[in-house]
C-alpha cells in the first residue's frame, strides 16, 4: 500500500471559520482523483477534567455545525500563541469552565476524520481540578459548566446525551487510565 501522489493542491476556501483544500491525486495503480476536497482544520485540545471531589466537568453549549445544544468535555482550538497542545488544554479548561488543574496527563492524539480533515485532537486527563475564578468566554460563546459523577458521565455517553466523538474517545481513554489501564497504549494511539 502506498501514499497517494499529490499532483496539484489548491486552498479553495480560507477564512476564520474554514479552510478547504482541493488536491488532484494519483494512486499507485494509476487511478486519478482530480478533485479530492478536505478540511484543513485547526488542531484542538480536549480535557477530561476530574475535580478534587471526583466529578467530571462538562460543558453545555450551542454548536452551529450540528445545530444542537451539546454536552461535551471542555475543548478548544490550539491557538498560534499556545506553546503546546498542553498549554491550550490549560487555557481552554480555565476559559470554558473557570477551573484549573494541578495534575495533567497526555492520553494521546486522535485523527478527527482521517478521510476528510487534517485535524487532530490532543487528549488530556486533568486531575485535582478546582474552581479558579470566572469563565473567560469569547463573544460568540455561551457555555454552561456542569459537574457529574464518573457513573453519570458513563450513563450520559451510553444513553446518547453525549455524542461528540472526541468527548467519547477522551472519556474512554481517561476512564481506562483511571481504572488502572495501560497508559502506553493510550499515548501511542495516534501512531497506530
């Protein structure tokens, strides 16, 4: 199996909300794909935040892409000013929830949509999380922060109340680690 050979590449949409690229590709068997479109999305950090009382922080907010009010783990884009995905995770947890964490673990990197996007999600477990002040939201954000037990988090995923793929994947990885699972497999997840 070989990589596709990119013969031509053009950024066809580039604004604050979206970057779309069109590639013309040739497969190893000679088949040509003249118009392969994909999203050049920004990478983002997802935080499974566990409070000192053993509760998981969730955010409730409107997401226009799916036109729903969603229940998710705190998450946000990695900005150019962020020194690392971990710094973005610190910032997003603080901005979206008003909480800060004393202990951080990386749980790996996930491809968000391997066929249609370059976007990667960097997953973190934050422990010893405590309130640190007020939220610091952008103009276009209205976010409610909730605290739920680990069992309630599982129930919300299983009943479909949480259906954001990166939140579910991050939850699985965090729960695996918290229950004494293998941490090496989580940190190597993006390399499989």
